C-alpha cells in the first residue's frame, strides 16, 4: 500500500509539484498552501473551494499531519510550556513567552520581542552538540523534526491558546542549522503562510559554520543569533564542544559574511559563568568584537538544570548578580549594545537551556536501544 503524502510542512513549490504529480494543474499548489496555512484546514473536506472529486482524491493520496498536545505547564510569570507528542511517539517542548518577559530591565523596552508574543520552537528531538549548560544535551541526538512538525508547533499553540503569535525564536530543543532544509522551509511557510514576517523570526545556532555561510549566500532575511559564551577558543570549546570543530576565527568569518550579505546585525548570546567568562578582559574582548561585526549582545542567566541529570555542569556556577551588573555596565560604557535576558519560565523548567524530555526506563526499552537516543520527560 502506497504511503500517503503528508502535506503539512510542504512549501508552495513542493505543493505545486505534488499537485502535478497527481494529475492536477500547477495552480492547485497555491490553493493548497492557502488552505493549509492561511485558513488552517485540518481536513480536506474543509477545503470547500476545491471540487468534491478533488477533495476525495486528496483524501486518498495525502494527509494533513498534526502533532498532539500531551501536557501544558503554566508559570507564575505568564510563560507557558507545551509538551507535544509526534506521530512516532517522540516528544518535544515549545515555550510561549508573553510580552515584556523576554528581557529584564528598562533598557530593552524598544526590543521587538519585548513587545510581542513570542514562541520558542524546537527543531530536533534531542541534540548532538553536548553543550555543558544545556539540558537538551542529556537526550543525545534522536532525530530531526520535519518542517511540518516545526510549523505545527506554531499552529497548535495558536489554536490551543487562541492568541496571535507575533515572534518566533528557533531556540528550543536541538541545533537548528543541523536541520537546515526543514528549518528554512518552515521559515518560508511561517512567513508567507502564517504571516509572521521574517524580521520577527530568529534562528539561533551554537555556531554551525557551514550553514551560517549558506544562510549568507542565500541572503536569508531572518535574524541570526549565535551562542558565543567566550572569545577564548579553549574556554568556549570546554563549554561547547562544537568549538573544537569550528574555532572562533572561522565562526567570526562566517558571521561577518552573513552580516555583509544580508545587512542584518547578528545577536551574540552570552551566559555569564562565575570565574570563567565574566572578567574585565572578557568584557574588553566583547567590546573589540562589537567594533568589527554589527551586533548586539544578550546576556543570559545560567539556569539550574541539575534535575535533568547527565549534563557536565561540574564547576559551572552563575555569576553573582553584582558581577552581571558590573559586566553589563562596563559594556555599555564602551558603547556596546547589550541586553539582559530574563529567566521567564524558570519555575517550570522553561527558561533558556532547561528544555529536555524524559521517559521512564520501561519506555526506553521500546526505543532504538542506543543509550543516548531516547526521550526524557521534563523535569519541572
């Protein structure tokens, strides 16, 4: 029996090719795109502008895929975390951040995310990069999400809450640029179909250099955020093993290329760790970088991930509040644009670095059997 084609996650061009493949005219691709993403049909019978014979044909050869809500956790600060189940039983998390919670302090009052309803989406089940400070690292790499599974996080969250999502950040589980095609297809669908402009979409990376270069070459107009955390190669590689593969000179060359070719300044994300990357010299290095590459810095608090287990957090402590204040003030005196991200959702393990999905030992017995390829239920 021929497997049905899942239309959720197909771009206009892909839907056009699909229409032609089943003997229909090319314009049907545009019609399907409109019904799937603008009108958000969940069944072919809802596509009333299409003839009944065509709807029956579509029902015979295609499906409209969907992820399912397994759990919802609301924070006292207004943040909401969603646990979604995929069709193969795997699970992912998404986080909805209400206005005025993305950043702390008055300096970020004009930032776009601060004024809007932001959804943080996942791009992979697990992650292969093993950053010491990230709970998703406890899962290992399980699999990439499809474009449809990424897009459906936005659609399902909007449907569940009845709220209009205005900003998307690809900062959830996984390394987005290691799932490049699905991520970029989802960006196209979200911007053209769900009508969230590319200028309100941010793709975050740990520094996957070849795909940063591809973004630059393709003139991708989404915002790029790069997890930096140190301008010392040895320190950065200890925090983020990806630094061994792509040293800072390669990373900065790629980021500079992105800025030149797109005209968009990059955001560098920087977690302050006590005694590791919070010195006056660290501050000076960031200021020098800011003179070379159009950028801004987001200072991110280090959040507790001890409940997820398995992450190499030994020796990592958040910088004291007084140190953070001095560090940020020094950057501003050096005319560096810097903001401090809030800890929105920390009480429900939804803050930066805290996303992970766990499962019981009995459930793991039914998965692939690889010791690093399994799901984990959120530690909340």
